[in-house]
């Protein structure tokens, strides 16, 4: 494996072990590979430092660090990880080695070539993000039952828009659904009330790492 990928590089912003803070995997130990670069500029972005920061790493070295973490659950995130074509190589190698791989993507780049054994966690960009028009709606056709879509909600307009989107594209029959509060903008209590009122089969997604590591801006 090393000879095959020793000359294949990815620009990496950071790598670290933490507790998975979101999705249906929330609370589990996870090794994070945060890749550099993003093609969107969402209004509520909390990882803007990943836009430009980063170091080129050979994929073999990334895999070595992943192995040394001792954690089987791996998330490849960003920025936007699918901007870098070699991300697909890393995904394939990690899955071949037996890791469970999550891909956190902003939904603007096609997921059709991502290894079918990887679990996609894909944003659906709500109106308050400012980038709704950048979504690649064809991605909906490539979602699997184990995949998850995430709506980051700032206000009632976002919520109502998300409910209509779910119904229009029959997402409840396609995959798992996550409703996230825009952190520091919408309270979990309010979003919970709306979910219960509308009887939407969505998981409240609280970004628990931000409650655990309150004083940390990165590496959590």
C-alpha cells in the first residue's frame, strides 16, 4: 500500500481524536481528518480557518496517524473534503483497512463516486446560509439509507423551508435526517418545539463537542 500511495498528497488542516459531536454517531470516539479548502462561504461557518490553512501530507502518512489513534471511526471533513480529488483515494484505503468512514460534505460537489461503504453526512443549505443555490441536487439520487442529511437552522423561515424540502424530495424514505441549531443563534428548546409541533422524524443535532469543549475553537 505504501508504495502505491506514497506520492499522493492531500492538503490537511488538522488531524485529531475527539468525541463525535454530531449525527447519529454523536458521543462516540472518532478520529477526525479535516482537509483544507472550501468552495462555499456559509453565513454561520464555524471552521473558516480551514479555508486556507493546511499542510500537504502523503496519504500514507495520514493513514499511519489514523492507525496510531487506535480509533476505528474516522470522519473526513473540512472545509469541503470532496474538493480534493485524492480524497477518494484516502476513503478507499481507509475502508480497505477496515475503518468505518464518515464523510462530512457541504452538498455542492457530487457524491456519486464516493465509495459506497462510506457514510455520507451531507448538508442541505438552508436560506440563512446564503448559499442555497450552490447545492448539487443530483446528490439526493445517490443517498443511501445509512447516509444522513443535515439542515442547519437559524430561524423559523429555515425550519419551514427544510420541512418543505424534506417532503418535496421524500427524504424520510431515503436517509436519516438531522436538524441542527445554528450555534448561538437558535436555541435547542425552540427547535425541539418546532420538531414536535410538525412531527418531523428528524434527529435533534446539538453539536455536543461545543458544549464539552467550550473554550476550544478547533481540534475538538
